[in-house]
């Protein structure tokens, strides 16, 4: 995950809950992708603070540093070396056909694509294969990147000798929560509820959430399936969903009451996260030790892999 600072509900439902659940099933490695962050924004002014904030949110969500090393990409130099080697095994034309890249260029309205952004999937392949990852939990939009990783692994193994597995993309099912304006949840847009928000902030933000434009006042029948607040109820207040649907569609339930009930349920759901975050914010030495330990463990694996790479390439 790229270090953008404190995380929001979309990160929780889109990644963190699945990561926590997978801890008992796999040996996980969690990468703070600070080099990847440079592909769309070269400003590193707050990158360390953002990395620490994101790490704290990971810990608060339930990631266990004893089970899952957490580390910064920039502190494991083998990422960049393997990226360089892999860049010799794929053409620019292949990278330009990457549909995910095309979508990013369109969504970000980019006039010029930097070399590093074009080669993003190659660095990602190094991130995965350096730890010989077998499974990569992704959304469907990231599957083209996993296919590029598989192609690079095959080409290396064929060109030199078999070192790398061909990882599979594990499609993660999650509730895709819209932002408070009904659009994609994004901190840059300012339409998010942060995992670290206070109860007061959550209530204030929910008051501004857009709802069914045809339901102007209490008594008007609503369409819950197009209302983002109803989507939040589906995630954080599932037991009351039938009652809320009936009340909305009949007009008995007003939007203000519905929003306040939703805010209450989100506050309750995030209470453990806020408590854990408060603990780690008060024990920053522990956070830094977790990061240092994760980097040491990751570096050991990375060095072993690169030894195999050098031997396979007769560079030893």
C-alpha cells in the first residue's frame, strides 16, 4: 500500500479486513510502497510521517507484526536491484498495453507519463517475487499487473534457471464504499471518513453525505439502493438493513435520523481501532521497533533471494 497517511473506510473494507483474515492462512509480507508513491507524486516532504501514520492504522486494524513483517520498500535495496534486472526482460510496448496504466492516465488526466510510472508493474513484480509470493490479494483492476509478474517470472526462469514461482491473483471480495459525495472515496477529494476520526468528526461528516435527491424531506419515499448512507448501513449495521429499507421506501424514516443512526454504528465499529491507535501514538518507540524488526526480517529473505538470482545469472 502506498503511504498516503491516515487511512479511511475504503482502505478498511477494501484491503485491511482481508489482510487481517489472511494472517492465519498465509505467511504475509506487508509493504509500505514508498517508491511506488513517487510514480504519481515526487514530493517526499511528508513521506516518513505518512508511512508511520499508515503503519499505525495497519496495527490498529489488527495486523500482527509477529506474524506479518511490515517494512518500507526503500529500506530493502534488493527491490531496486531486482527491478532493474526484471526491466531487461520486458518490452516497453508490453507495458504500454497495460489496461490499468491506461485507466490511471485517464483518471489522473496525465499529459506525460514518467518512466517510473510506465514501469510500475515491473517494480511490483520485484516486490512480489523477492519474497517468492505465491498469492497476491488484489481487486480485479490489478489482475493485469499480476499477469505481468507471471510473465516476468516465466521469462527469468526460462532464460536462467528456475528461481521464482508464478503467483496467482487472489480476488478479494469486499464492500466497495462510496465517498460522502457518492463518488470514489479519496482523501485528495476530501470525501472520506478516516479510521482515526473522532466520533464528533464522524457525525459532522455524515451530516454532509449525499442521499437520494428525490427524498427531500421525511415522508417522501426513498430509493435506498442509490443512497450511499444505505451502503454504509449494509456494512456497519447489517442487522437493521431490512427495517431501514422499509422505512426509507415508505417515507417513515427521514434522512437525518438515518444518518445519525449510521454515524452511531460506524463510531461503534471503529472504537477498537481508535483505542489501538491512541495506544500506538503514545508508544512511538514501539512503532519504530516494529518497523525496524520488519525491515530486518524482510531484508534477510530478500538477500537470500538475490543470492539465488546472482547464481542463476552467473553473477555470483
